[in-house]
C-alpha cells in the first residue's frame, strides 16, 4: 500500500507481522523523528489508504474481538 508511518522502535513492536505493512520510518531521536515527519509531509501519500489500514487493524471492534479471544483461551486453559 505504501502508507508512511513514523514511529519509535518501541512503537513498532508487534506490528511487523501485520499484512500489507505500510512503509516504516523508525526514528530513534527527536531530530530523526522531526526529519521523518518533514519528509512525509513533502511526499504524496495515500491518506485514504492509511486511514483504511489503521481502521481495519486498530479499530475498537478488532481490539474487543482480540481481547475476547485471549480471554476465551485463558478460560479454557484454566478449566482443564
């Protein structure tokens, strides 16, 4: 998809396995972060695509579904 995302290394943890990952810009210092944001602002981006990618993967509904799944799995393990 090619959506720009600027984050810290910690902020990207757990996202590498996502399907259709956006183009990452990982910034470790404030100066790197500012430069990465400046570069993103001067590039053409697919804003609708980025919004869709975030909405599909980080929506409240998906979060609740994942928590419910985790709870169900832990409940099954504790009863056996």
